[in-house]
C-alpha cells in the first residue's frame, strides 16, 4: 500500500486511539504526572490527527471555480491548528508538574507505566516510518508537522520511563514532575518549528535558494533561452508554483515563442514533478518594472557570476 498523505493521516488517528487508551489506564494506575502528560499529549495527538486527515483530504481536492490555485493551504491551516493544540498541551503539562513538585507527590506502580511507554515507543516508531514515506512521496506539510509531533513523543515516552524508574527504583523524589516540565518545554520548541513552516507557506514564502537556483539551472540548459527574470516561487501544501518572464527577439513569431515556452515548461516539469509553471514572454529590451531590480534582474546572468 502506498504511503499517501490520507493513509498516513488515518494511521496517525489509529495510533492515537490505541496509545490514548493504554496511557489512560497507565495514568490512572500510576498517578504519574509524566504519564498524565503523555496521556494529554496522546489525546491531543488524536484531535490533531483528525484535523490533519481533514486538511490533507481538502488539500487533495482539485482546483474549482472558487479556488483556481487548488486547496493546498488547507494543510498549512491544519498544521497551525496542531501547533495550537501542542502549545495548550505543553502549558497544561507544565502547570500540573509544578503543582506535583510543590506537593511532593510520588508516582506508584512504575512497572505499568514503563510497560505502556515501551509499547508506545514501538507503535510511534512504526508510525513515523510510515509517515516518512508519505512525506517523501508528497511533501505534505500537514503530515510533516504531525510526524514532528510524534517524533517528540518518542522522547516523551522515554522521559516517562526515566522519570518512573528514577522515582520508583532510585528514590529520586521530584524526578517525575521535573521530567514533565522538560517534556513541556520540548513540545513548545516543536510547536515553534511547526508554526514557522506553516506560516511560511501561508505567506507565500519563496522556495529555498538552492531549489530556486536549481530551477534556473535547468531552464538555462534550453539553448534558445537568453534571459530569465521576475522569477517568483511558492508552495501550497504539496503543490509547488513557479512563474517567470523571458526575453525573446522582437521579430520572433507568436508560434515560435509559444513553442519555446512549451519546451521550457516540459523541461522544468520533468525536473520538478508536480510544479505548476507559468512563463510570460517579453520582447528583448522590454522592461516591465523600471527601477525594480528585484524583478528585472536576469537570473541566468546571476547564475554565471
């Protein structure tokens, strides 16, 4: 079965349901704040995974009359919703850990919590491996953010094991809530990274410089292309967009200019599958935006420098 974003999102929902049930029992049995934090995280994983599923399904819909550029930004919105949930989860964990630390409470029945955490680590490893395949195939930002959260769960579950073992077997009172606070801080860091990428998509941030340069390099291999300017790129979900202007001789016929554009589009689409390419033709010497060096700079000349 191929690892599509939708199937990866369904796998996340199933994993969250399984782990939520196991951790709910373990939190009740042990009274551990670290396990409670892990339970809260898994419950939020469930909500986040459901939102991710909705996001990738909406993003996969083809363009329509009201969304001519497609629905890819639904993934970034889903990612931001996940970030909000992660932040709430981290705040709850931190508050509960401080309360537990102040009260001097000690976790019990460490064996149950440790066993559940080991199972959680195995399930999470399998899920993140499957998500990695989906990301490689689609570039989905929603699945990427979901995977980031589940990767943090690996440390979270390892932290729960360490906290329970430290309190139960090493008699290190306070280890459990301290690990809870550390987990909360780690979740906040993950939320910040996820938010940064989602906001970059919503703000139509340019591709990374290396990817932009690679596109120019591919375009420059076309013998008839002399210049390329006003290159603008963006990403929406798993869909990439690139548009630019080219100069052609003023005497070139419309048919010849069209044929050149067709060859360029085919060359670029082969090198960047799934990218929508839009090329505008200008007669040689024409300046669209006088004085705007950002838009008029010749990308091919810059490549040679």
